[in-house]
C-alpha cells in the first residue's frame, strides 16, 4: 500500500534572519552599522517577498503593497518574519525564503558591484567569498494554525 499524498493545511510560520549581533559587532563606524542594518533589512525583505510568493499571508512585516518588498525600497523589514500559509510542505516554504535571503545577500555583495567603490583597498577575495557563505543564518519554525495566540506561543517555542 502506497503513502497517502500530504494534505494541505494552514500553518503559522516564523522565520528569523541573523545573526544581528555579528552585524553590529563588525561595525567600526556609524556608517558600517547603518549599512549592516540596511543589508539585514534587504535580505529580510527578500525572504518576506518569497513567503508572499509562496502564497503566505504576511503578518509581520505588513507591507502596504508588493512594491514595498522590492530591493532598495524605503520599507524597512526587521529580521523576524511571521506569516500564515496553507501548504502541505511548510519546510519547503521556509527553505525557499532562506534561498531568497541568501540570493539577496549575494546580489548585494557581488564583487563587480563593490570593487570599484573600494578605491584600491586590497581585499582577499577568496576569504571574502568564504566568509560571505557563512555569515547568514536563516531559521524557521512552523505549527498548525488554529487559534492565533496558541499558535504564536507554540511557534515561538519551536
């Protein structure tokens, strides 16, 4: 007898992007701190946009329009996202969001874009790529969505 096909149900999904402390600790100047915050917002926007693209209804952030989630828009997104989605595979929804966040980080840190702005600064590009590959952590949790309060407590526990 074969396995039954998964049944779609509604889930509350939480996605956390970080590590925030490492972005802050790496800042040597206010400008560095600002850019670290900006970059974290941009990768969080990409993850939020991905959640929405997977059919999720965003709770936090709550953009007014889809345009708010586009790169460079003035809409700021923090590193913690909350959404509901009807799916048979919430893990895949979270993984897609993780890949979107990582893709946005790679786009923002493309050597061809940043090298001209370094004004002759010597950079170990191999080390840069290695560090870039390990800097972003995206974690997700989900729980069946019944009552909001109970589901919120449970997803936070997870």
